[in-house]
């Protein structure tokens, strides 16, 4: 398998011929120095294919898929509901959460959220790059920002509530269902008491104290996902 992996959003199938976009073509030819008849990989949620460079015209790579390397994978849905934070920390959080297997990101504007606008296009690019690097097939979805009330109302999930005030330090695996598991991480100023009550009233929620110390948001995300992965894998 080639160590050059690119996400291709359109349909992929054996022996198909198509072209990469300008950015990916530049990366292959100018950064990775691939030439005609050399190989790389294309992937999306339906699998991964070994792909040959047929030619480069006006900087655009034409390719042909020659062999399927991996088929579509079925994995447990793992969501992350989070409060937007400063750009650099948020980019890092999206990258690491993608590497650790998060399948959907749900930004939530809490009472104490400081950053109230996010660049979904930028976060999607980071998620794609992290998926390419980490050898996963499915690129996580990034939802538009919403409030807590709508998040709790519109989603069916097993909710893991990272709550510093909780005494519970273990996840009860027997209470997990076949629904997606969603970790909810609060803002830097923590959840308000009203938000805590809303979350704790959600059917099937499990509060979890992930550390005795107060963690930065991005640290809490990595810690919580690692705990979940240990429990379910």
C-alpha cells in the first residue's frame, strides 16, 4: 500500500478514470514528486484503492484506480460535542480526536462559551488531513454550531457527560446500547448549573469524572476519547 493517501469525496470504483483537484494535483506532483505510472492511494467511506498516475495536464493529475486495497468498514459511531475554543487549540483538538476515531463533531454554544463562531470549512480540511495521515477510511462529519437544548432534543445517543463534579470514575459498559456514543465536553468556564441539570436529565446519560485536575478542553477531549476507546474495544 502506498504511504501517500488522499481523500476523494466522489464515488470510487475499480478501473475508473478521473482527475484530482488543483490542490491535490499540486501536492502529488510538486510536494511528493510523483510522476506518470507511479502509484498512490485514494480513499473514502466506501474503501481504499491503489491508484496510478496516468498523466499530468496543465498541473492536473489524471488517474486510474487499479486495485481495491480495503473495503468499507463498519465501526461504532463515536461523537464529540464540544464548546468552540481558540483556533490553534481547536485545530489540535479536531486533529487528535479524528486520529482517535471520532466520527462526528457537534459544536455547541454553551452559556459560558467564549468563541462563538467556527470555520467549518477549515475544520473539515483538518479532519480530512488527519484521516489521510492516520490510515482511517471514514472522514468525520462536522455539524453546524447549535445550542444545548437542540442538541439534546434532536439526537439519539449514549451520552457520556464529562463532569468535574461527579464522583463516578468508570463507565458502565452494560448501560451502553447500539446507539452512537457521544462525549460532551464543556467550555473553559465549565457548564452552568442549569446546563448540568439539562444534561443529567437526558435519558441514559452517564456522568464521568475523567481527572481530579481541571483540564484544558483539548486535553479533556483526548483523555475522554481514550477512556471510551478502552471500554468499547
